[in-house]
C-alpha cells in the first residue's frame, strides 16, 4: 500500500509538471516575459489581452503555403503531437510507400512550419529541422520573415490555438476535422517584436528543459517503484515473505 501511494503521488507530480509546462509556454507566447507589462485588448476572442507594443497579424501575412514536390531523394519527416516535426526513423509512425509515391510528397524546407491537417486541432504541428519530404496530407507553411518559426511553433502548440484551429476546420465528425491552408491562413495571431520572439523562445526552451529533466527523473522513479512492487508481489505469491509485511 505504501508503494502504491508513492506511485500515485509521483504520477500526480507528472500531471502537475505537464500542466506547468503548458501554462508557462502559453503565458510566454501570449503575454511575454515581463509580468508588469501594460496590456491591451487584442480584439481576438481566443487570445484576449496582449502587451501594448505587440501587433496582431493574420497568418497569411506571416506565412505562405509551400506546395513543392518531385524531390524524392529527400529524407522523410513526420509530425508528432508530442514533439513536432522529426525524421521518420525517430518516429513511431509508419509510412509505407514506393519510391514512385515519394514524387507526390510535399517538400518542407528547413524552418518551414508543417502541420497534419487532420490532427492540427490536437497540436500536430512543428518546424522542419532540415529539408525533407512530408505526407501530401500535411500543410507546409514557409515563413515570410516577420515571425521566428520557433516562436510560431510554441504558439501553434498551445491549447488555445488548437481550439481556434478546430473552429476553422471542416468536418462533420469531431475526430475527422481537417484544417486546410485556407482556414489556417485566416487565423489572427499575436506578433511580438523580433528580439522579444527570440527571448521568449530562449526562456521557454530553458525552463521547459528543466521541467522535462524533472519529469524524466520522476518517470524513472515510478518505474523503479513498480519494479519493487512486482518483486514484492512475486515474493508474497511464492511464500518468500509474509503478505502483511509487504504492505
């Protein structure tokens, strides 16, 4: 029972760490890093108030759609809800295609934002780390230079933005919603000054890395506790220890 209580406590801690990570990121990308900054109404229902010196822009002003193909020699990239855009060999997702099929795959350049049309409402978006190929069912958005792709990725992966994506998506069944470029480009987002975007990305990266380190340590502790519990159960079943002593 003591081990069960410890495992439950550690699992609650994992949940709290995940929530802290989400809240930290969401606040940084929508309010900035200065807790005392003067705010104004953004005029955007999903966003609320933003710093007075920030602008708001439609995504169409910040990105243009890239629909480039016929480079089958490039490596395959996939979009993960958990970590963004990764090389296929580092992903659990399977892609079964012939070499000829790859001619239909879209090209994503290093720094492009890529999202899965059917899972954008779940946060399936990220920045391409290298030039690569992505599924024809993805949307590739090339930055125009006004926004730092890494800042955009942090913003696009927030729960509030994901909900706004769902509102701009098409589909009858909730889990079949599809966000096309035409819907994505019409969403209005906050635009901090360029230097502030860089600061936000740096701070969020540093602080979430610390949270992730604690999360990994907590997961390792949970695994050890479960291993210990399994050992005690096995010992009790085989009569090696008294069941009362294992509680």
